[in-house]
C-alpha cells in the first residue's frame, strides 16, 4: 500500500471510532514470503512439454496465491502450505503422469531454506505467496524402441537352446 492509502485507513478508523486514547492502531503492509516448488514431472504422451511446463507453473502460482486471481478468495495471514497438498495438486492435473523429487522451500531473505514438509510464515503479519517461477523440469518421453527394450527378457543362464 502507498503511504497515502495507509493514511486514509488511519483517518477512516478514527472517524469510525476504531481508534481511541486507550488503543493505538498501526497500519502497515504485510510481509510477503515466497514459496517455491522444485520437481521433475512426466507428462502423458502427446502433451507438448514446453506448453505444459508453462501451464503447470501458472496453475501452481494460482493455487498458492488464489486471492491474486479470484477476488472472492480471502488472504490468509500467518498461513502454511503442505508439501503433500502441492504434490496432490500437481498429480491431479489431467496432463501429468507422475512427479519425482518434489521439494518445497520458503525463499527467505538469507536465501532459499532447505526442503520442508510444511512451509509456515515466519511472522503473523506475513502472507505466503507463490514464487513467480517454480523449478519444474520435464522427464523426457521414451522412444518406442526404448520402451520395447525395457520389456525384453534376457534368456536365463540355465535356459538351454535346442539347435
């Protein structure tokens, strides 16, 4: 918020009787703490990796910061994000086959934090928001020849062949 907006909020609170000589109202901007996911994803055959990597990133941003895209969504101060909820969200995308090496981090001022099962805000005045870019890499599709090779059985050493 701009300083003009915060001043207007202070003035409106005085007129509404929210402030008094017994209570002092402080108006300030929240702290935004970014959450970033890093993982590998395999798309179902026939889905363009470039397009769906971008789409998945956009959908993750909207999932982590719904209030930025939907005015009816409320902002959650002092919130938390569970890694399992994000994995489930990604795996439910109709174009995702599976996910590997999923990591969830809070991007703090001192640099990224280690992988966490639950990311929580560091302060009650903070809001968790999505990082603008998640680290998503596509697992390449196997060629038809590679798939056939995966399913071939080697003859066992005890098996004998007749001439």
